[in-house]
C-alpha cells in the first residue's frame, strides 16, 4: 500500500505526508510543472501541463488498496476500478457506493454552467475539514493495515 496525492490545488499535501511518515507508508505526490513542491520523505513526480496528465499517471501507478487523495471524481472513478481507495481533501471517502451520485452531480453542474444558469462556488475550507480529513485518512490506513 502507498498513498498517492493528486496535488494540483490540494490543501492537505503536507498533512498527508506527515501522516504517511508516521505510519511509514510510501507517499507519491503527483504535480504538474506549474507547482513547486519539495519534501524529503515523499517521492515528487512532475508531469506535463496537458489536461489530465496527472490523472493518467496516477491511474497507471495505482495498485489495489493504494490510497489516493483527490478532489477529481473522474480520477476517483478510474482509481476505484483498479480497487484503489479514494479520499478527498475534506475527508469524504469516495467509494463504489457514492461515486455514481458524485459523478451525476458533477455532470449536472457542468451542464448548468455551460448553459450559464448556475455557477458553483466552493465553500471556503474550515479548520474542521482538516480534522475530518485526518480522522478518515487514519481510519483508511488502519483498515488497510489489518
């Protein structure tokens, strides 16, 4: 098992690496050339700026029971098909039980934005989001270790 972070726009990179280090789990941070991330513990992989480059790289290196940190539901769906485990930056565990609904909502919101009828605004992250993320990431790790 390893942890892979889709780091573009991910506010929990440092927290994830800290937790991975505590459990002595390998962690790979996948970013594009537009982001600067350095860490002595994590493996940092830089991919092209092309759309979905990071997603395809992540899917290609994902193995069963790897934990992927991403807010991209399309990537999450591909990871789940490879029996990976997904969690978003707010601690939502993305699973086969909720992925269809998440993708359906993403599609509907995309259609509304395209028709200029609706613009989503993400809520500002709260400190509680980090607490929920840490709690759920630790639970996923401990379950995978069993």
